[in-house]
C-alpha cells in the first residue's frame, strides 16, 4: 500500500461520509457531543478540523499554497455551527482536489520537509511520513465522527478499506479460472437428471 492508493481510498470513503451527513438533520451536525472538549464539540467541528490539518501540512507547509484564505475561519476553535455544511464540504473538496492533483504529479516522497518553515533548526520528516500523518489523522477523526453518528441514534456508513478495495484473484483461483465468491459451484459436469 502506498500513499497514492491510500489517499484514493480515503477520498472514496470521505465522499460516502459526506453523502451520509447531508441526509442528517442540521441540528445533529451541530450538537455538542464532546462537552469536555476545549476545541471540537460537533461533527462539523471535526470535519472542518480534518480539512484544516490537510490544508496546513500539504498545502501550506509542503507547497506554500494554503487554501484556508479562501475560506476564512478560526482554525484553532472552529465553532463550525456558524457555517453551513455545504461551505465546509466545498472547502474540503478544494483541499482534497489539490492534494489528489499533487499526488498525481508523483512527487518525490523521500524528500525532506521542514515541519516549521521559518525555523532553521526545525525537525524534518520525509514527505511520505508527513502524508501518512495527515491520512492517519483523518482516519482517527472519521472514527470519532462515526461514533458521534451512533450517539445521535443513526447507523454510520461502512467506510472500511475492504469496502473500497478491488477484489484480488488468488493464485488458486487463477489456476482454476474461478474466483471464490463464497457461493456453491453450480457449474459441474454431473448431470443430476440421470440420477
């Protein structure tokens, strides 16, 4: 599994989650389900935060071309109830579209990236490490959102990797010319009419 493949999966899962969230009552998306949280309290807070983190690391730190200026908001305490879900998703689409285009350009994933651009003594990581950090960050918060959906009495969409992975033929299946579908083999040479 590489960064490009995993980001493709995340993009597909993200689209499914967004479609699901559009169907929820707006009040559910704004409900304070993390009362003890000092920054994030609702599903929309987390959606906005995930986008902010990707925009910061990929577009601000790596590319020097952040999208956030086009969508002004307080990224420290987003208080996302003041924004329409479609505004948040538009911002997210812009960020993820730029990230996908960047990955399609096949950047050097081994290149060093300074974590703090204006600090000569800043720690560095590889671009690959930074991208994995962004993606695992999204996965963790998507799990929180799924839990919040359940707390609201809804069943979240199935977003596991296996839902989006293409089936692979195993060597045994390739030799027999069949994929194992889990169904009994109904194409046999035995003619049951003669029994």
